[in-house]
C-alpha cells in the first residue's frame, strides 16, 4: 500500500488531488492533508510517508523552508504553477512535478516514475540550493564529465562525447560517440538528475538517450517509438508508452 502525505493550502486543489490519486490507485492511504509549513515540519518530525505531494506556496510561507527545519527522506512530487524554467529544477531534484491544474495523465506519469525506482533504491536527493538558484535565474550545474576505467587506466569522458546510457542486469553502461563502452557507478535514476534535460531523455526503464545519438525514428507497436541510435546499441531503444508524449515534447522543445 502506498502511504501518501499531501501538503497543499488550497482545499479544493487538495480534494481534487486526492480524488485523482484514488481513481488511479484505489489502494493508497492518505495519511494527512496539511496546509502550513509549521504543521508540515511538526508532522514530518514524527512520521514518514511513502510519497509526498507538496505545493510551493503554503498558508504561512514557502514550502522550501520545510527542508531547512527537518530532514525529508520521502520521495516528493511538487505541485506548482511556476513557469517551465523553474519546473525543470523540480523535475530533476525530486520524483517529478505537477503543473496546476493537475491533469490525470500527468499524475499517472508521476506515479509510474515513482514505481520505476528499483527496490531499495533511494530517490534522488532534493538539492534545495539548485532549485533556488534556478528560480533566481541561474543555470543548473549538470554533470560535465564522467570518470571511467579502461583496463588498468582511468580516464575522464566529457559529456560531449557521451551518446547514451543503458542498464543491463546489475550494470549501467556509458556509450561514447565512437562506440566505446564503460561501466558507471550510478543508477539510471541518479543519472536523470545529473544530466542536462535538453540533451538527454530517459525513454524507458533501461535507456537514457542523448539527442546527438538519434539517427532515425519509426512508429512501433502500441503507439510506441523505436529509435535507431549511433553507435548501435546492444538493446533496442524503444520509447515506452507512458514516455511517448513526453518524448515528442522533448524533441519539439
């Protein structure tokens, strides 16, 4: 059972969110609905949740101040009316964001993203400084290079040389544009938070694709998209059903 805390100071918005969540996941338990920073800090000091939906502006202040007063380990989905540039920071420092008014398709995607976390895998840590820097107009500092090993040698691969990443069995591989393959010590979920979303997109549970690696795209079964990449991949690069619309938006950004 998924145990959910809702932090939202608009009663109608909270009620609608609860209704949509219960329609998608009837088995969920709504632990509480809070509308202030003070109440949220008190609750989180004594309880935990499997997932938190969090509005940005609460009745007594900005919800980011919660993180300055209590450690929050639960995955977070922000609900916000901020513009796209600010939203990008939330997307890459939390499980996801929902732009108000919340659409059921977006909510379903967010819950699916939570479900994609592997057992015992922690969600990406919330980087409050990065979020605030982005809100103030500063560009997030995405990963610029990856340290890898090649035999007995250690080298640093610039992000410009990376074509894509894929996971297979217990390993995650970095593939360079010249076809070299290296194991990296990150999960795909962690990599999502580290990579520039303008250049990289996670098309399914196993694959994060770089825009420069895309050679061709064709329609696939069940409204999915098959992507031909260069260098050729060891596994098929197929955009999952729940990612298809977001992938198209990414291509058209």
